C-alpha cells in the first residue's frame, strides 16, 4: 500500500531532525528505505527543517484525504518537530512556551506552601523521630534491592503484570520483553522498542534500586506501559491500518506526553490504587526489604512532590538558577540525598530531556482524569491515536 505523501514526509522529517539530537528518535521500525534515505542525505540545516515542518503543517491542514483524527494527530506531532527545529536554530523561545509548543501542556510551578503541606503529611506517616529529611532518606534507602536479587524481582513482577495486562486488555501473540542492567545514564529506566513486538528494557544501576519504586518501574516500562502500548499499536495501527506514522516514536512531541502519562498510571490500572500487598508478595520471598505498611501512606502523602523536578526545570531554564542551586532545591523539597538530587538535575540538563519532565508530571494527571478508573478508557490510550487536546476535551 502506498504511503500518503504527508505521512512519508513526516517520517523523513522526524528522522532528519533526529540526526541533530541524540535520542530524539526513541524508536523507528518503519520502512527501511525511508531510514536509509534519511541517513544518506546531507545533514540539513535547522533553518531548512523549520521551513519543512512549517510547510508540512500547512499541507496537513489542507489535506482532506486522511481521517480527521489521524490528521490532527499528525499536526500535533509536526508541531513538536517544528518547536525542536526552532530551538536548533537558536531562536529565542521561552522555556514555558517551548514545553507547551512541544508537548501540548503549559508547565505550572507548584508553590512551596503546597510542598510544605506534603512534608507535614509525610512527617505524620513516617515512623520514628528526628528531622523529616533524615528519617525519609533512611527509611527509603533501607529498602534497597540487593543487586543479586534484582533480576529475580524484576522477572517475578513482570510475569505477574504481563498476565494481568493480557487478561484486561490482550497482548499480541509473540510479544516479548528482555530486561538488562546498565549504568552511566541520566534516567532510571528506559524502554527500547525494537519493532517486531519486542522491547529491551534497561534499568540503570548508577544509584541503588529501591524496592519502593520497583513495581512502578516494571509496570511503566513493560506491562501495561511502554512495551504494551508499542506492541498493541504496532499490531493494531501499523500492521492493521497501515498508519506507519506510529512506527516512529519521537521525543519532543505530544506522543511522549501521553506515553509517559499512561505508563505512570499503569500500575494502579492493573493492580489498584494500593498495590503494596501484591508487591510485597513478590519481594518478601526474595528477601527484599519492602515496608508495605508504610509505602502506601508515604506514596499518597508525597504524590505532589513529583512536581519538585518540574519546579527545578523552570528554575534552571527560565529563572537562571545554577545546577548546584537546582540540586539543593530538589534535595530539600524531594527529601532526597545529594546523589539522587544531582542525578535528577543531570536529566533536566540533558539537551534531549530538558523539557521532558513535564511528560511525567502533566501526562499522568491528564491520563488519570481521562481514564477515571475505567479500564476501557485506558485501553483506548494503548490502542488509539490521541492527543492531549483529545484527553482534555
């Protein structure tokens, strides 16, 4: 089947912009000849990419050969590419404007009064006495997964989550996830979707992996998160409907906001708002410390603290803060160690990921409101072409 011209140009443009920023192309499993052609072309100047993206947006707006929803999805994606190309030219774009133009949401700084309220709730939830930050760090770091138990714990959780995901939503025959441990990366976990219903999930061991977040990590990267979305869309959209634009996954576009939002929501969708008993049943037999009685209360009390990294990003890129100031801010308000705060700021300073943090903060809030405890609506997120505007409508 011949590709629509606007779709072929979208794939070619995305691959061309991706040559300027390592990691912008998160995954591509579309026609090999398009990738080969993009790689063989001379590196295009950012100004030329701005012109191409603007022209493609105009072409899409005028094109009535595609269904309206597919056209709107492509228009949103090209808007993200246009924003990235503009930043490559050195154009003066305010950080908040950049995030909104790329991802479809405008960042909101969470006031310190709200963060202080979370600290008070945490103080009541955590056992023991003494300064809150010291107690929180000690409690959390005491639940480190022994490195020799990490593979077994991940495998046990993944098998359970896979069965639950398959039962609720269905998984394509032949899908597969391989887990590996890595180091030297700015993120804690990453899904490399390889096409052919296969994913390689990397777990970063630069810092000790905590039992308190392991279940969320497995659900986020694999079942029912990134791997599940990619595999279902490869079968349903790319193979079933020949919507090959879905074979290209691009950082800096609304596609990522919804992907991170649904992945962050995944654990509560398949296990429930209080997954601690299920997680403990996997971790305790392996001798992994996991304080299930406190984890849930701490998670609820500290949920708003996820916005601290977003505040730090605004400090860095909009208000002129230094990395050292941002790290101190993260350590103070996230109640974490300097090493973990420095790692968070490393992510925020990375050229690929500088605006990405809001995919987590705003993405999960948007997806949670849309799903509203209805698994059928989550099924739409992992099966359909939707935009942030669709979810907010």
